[in-house]
């Protein structure tokens, strides 16, 4: 058996045969990039040969087989279960391809882009065909075929309700589909190099990749269009604009429909409620998209890497997917009040200068607005909105000291970032999360009891200068309570941590932690709950006078000062 690549790049080979009596199997790609190979003689020594056993061989002309041989070879092409790979130097190019009898599903592929093959003739058994990288001038279908027929070189189903395949090298630039056609099959116009305008006003369904990689410039659709499948217009580099406003009852609009196209403007069907994944991704010329008023969700990567500078988001929209507008040069964005979710990196790298987050917004994904170099103003109507990691990284917003309160910038209940040169920060009571706790300056940090335990313990990682950490702080007159669970507390250098009298901890602390307890030793035995074996030698109890060893007291500026134990 010759597996894939077994004879790859054997540039001295010009012809191949098998010894009589052998039982040779050639797998897909067995002879890859053999520059001088011209023929393979399929004699009795071959047990099986993949239709694409020879690939990217610039001189290959086809297969040779004596009459009555075991393989399906027609004019030098090897067919395997209806599949054939047409060599760039194929000898039969002028005569066209006659698909051998017995094949129901036919796949023809050129070994190089744009291999010319003339007319393709389909037998009476054929029920479907897929062609790529071939320049076909016309199709013929056997008159006895009960499923397919051909008109003007184009293949339709027998009842003419579906256009199955259009000749990729047909010279006409305009085409109007017959009124009987309700569906354009998957990849029907794939690679059609001369087509400019297609009127499919009667069509209800446009199949997957139907116009992909074609030269389509303009598409006309009618009110009855219901379905547009994945990649229908993918890589249509000359497509200028699309207008689906006439569509009355859209049911499905697939993923990456216009990805990589040359599209400049698009009007989407009014009844569309969900825009799929990456419908316009990498459509670099796109500057205008009109969204339907009924739209509820925008999928991942929807308009990323486009030229879109503005867009109106409809009220009723609830979710914007990850990377949806990533790297689009949006100058402004008005988020609807209905919006509940903004996905990860949704507006990453956009040009927006301000954003108002609505009262129904629940989550802002990680890096959602990161690297928006002009974003200086952010407001939030919902104090409970959850902000994920880095969602405002590398924006002017988190570096603006004028927006800081006591050395920190807040959105609702979230501390977004530390700002300023202060060494001491008192986080305000009611704050529940710390989004970006990073500072080279902060040495003393007071966190309220409302902050999540995970944030309280992990905050030290972004504060290399931190010396004192106050946990469980509450307004005067309130009794504090703190439960740190079993979270690991292992700083790399000495850290003094204040904890209130009602303190619970099921983990262990390392030798760099000095715990300043908000009560006496008797209080600790009564109110504190810690693991057996907890390092009591690193616990300092409160002593207002500050004279007893093993205690702490308030020093200058209200900071912790400890009195070391003897020895």
C-alpha cells in the first residue's frame, strides 16, 4: 500500500505501473507533486487506486488502462464512486467529460484552479453533481434520466423546481431563473467566472455556497425568499450590494453568508430575528448594513474586519456575539436598552469614543471593548452588570484620573481599575467585584465585606508593591463578617492582612502572611473558625495600647503596626 505522500516529490518519475501478480493499493495523494509524472498504467497489478492518488503533478495527463480493465477510466480520468480529479494537463480537455454509468452522486474537481473541460455529460443514473476548480462550458443530461434535465447547458431537476448546477465557464453575464425554480442548489454557481447579474425573484431557497467564489456583481431576490444557507455568497469579490427588503417571510439566514466578499452595502430582510455567525466577516469594503427591526441576536464575528463606520442597533436586540464588530472602524455606537449580553471582544479595536451601557445589560464579555483607543467615556445604568476580564484594557477610560473616586474607577458595583499615583486605596462599600486590580503604586488597600472572596484574595497578584491588605471592611456601626473559604493565600513577600472578628477560613497561610485579627485572643477563640494546625504564630491580636508582643495596633495614618513576639 502506498499511503499519502509515499512518492511525494519524486521528480524523476515519468510513468508508473505495477508488476503482474502484485496487489498494489494507491491511497489518496500517494503521488503528490511529482513534477515529471505523465501517466499511470492501471494493469492487473493494482488492487485499488484512489481517484486522487496523483495530486499537484504538473505534467500528469491521466490514466491508461486496457479495454475491459477493472477500473472506471474514461478518456484518461479515473472515477471512484463518482469522484474524479481532473489533471491540469489532461489529454481529454477538448472532448469534455462523460461520467461513466453507475454513478449517482458525481464530484468533479480540478487539480489546479480553472482547468478547462468543455462539456460534462451526465448519465441516466446521476442524481446530483458537485464541481469545483473546473471551467465547464455546458452540461448534458441523458434523456432517460428521471431526476435531472439540462436546458441551455444548465442542469435542473426534472420538474424544474431546482437549479442544480450552472456552467462555470458559460459566457453570458446575466441570467434570469425560470419562474418554476424555487431552490438554487448548494454550490450551483460556484466559481462561475462570467456571471454578473442573477435574477432569482421566484426562488425561495438559496443553498449553501450557491454563488461562492463567483464573479457575481448583483443579485435580485423576491418576496418569497425564505432560506439563505451557509456561505451562499462567500468570497464573491465583485459583489457590490444586496437588498433583501422585498423579502416578506425569512425563516433562516445562515453563517458566513457574505464572508470575504466585496460587498459595500447590505439591507437585511425585515423579518430576520437572528443574524448567524460571521455573515460579513472579512468583507473589507463593507461600510453600510441595515439591520431589521425584529433582530434579537447578532452572532459571533458578524461584522468583524470590515470597513463599517456606523450602524443602528434596533430596540429588541438582546445579545451581541463575541468578536461581532471586532476591528471595524465604528466611530459611535448606541446600544439599545433591551441589550442583555455583549460577547467577548465584541467591539475590540473599534474607534468608538463613548458607550452607554443600558439598565438591562447583564454581562460584558472579556476584552469586549479592549484596545478601543478612543474610548474615553463609559456609563452604566445597571450597577449589577458583570464585567469580564480585560473588557476595557488599553482604553483611555481606565487611565483617566478625573473619573477616579479615591484612587479607583467604578462602573456600578464593579471596580474597573485603579487610577492615579496614590499609595492607599479605600474601595467603597457595596463594591462586589474587582475587574482590573493592577497598580505599581498601591501599597495599602482596604476592601469592603461586599467584595467577592476570590477577588479579595487574588488582588495581590496585580499589586507588586502591596504591603497591607484590609479585608471585610464595613461602615461604622456595622458588624463585619468574612468567609475566605479554602482559598490559597501565598504571597511572594511579606503581607499584613486585616480580618474582622467574625472570621472563617478553611485554608492555610504561608510564612509571608501576617494576620492582624480585629479582636483579642479570647475573641479569636470564640468567633474565628480556622483549620486545626492553622499557623497561630502568625496571628496578631488587636491591642489598642500597642504594647503587648504578638499584637497589632493602629499606627500613623491608621495603618497596621505589629509588636513582634519575643524570640
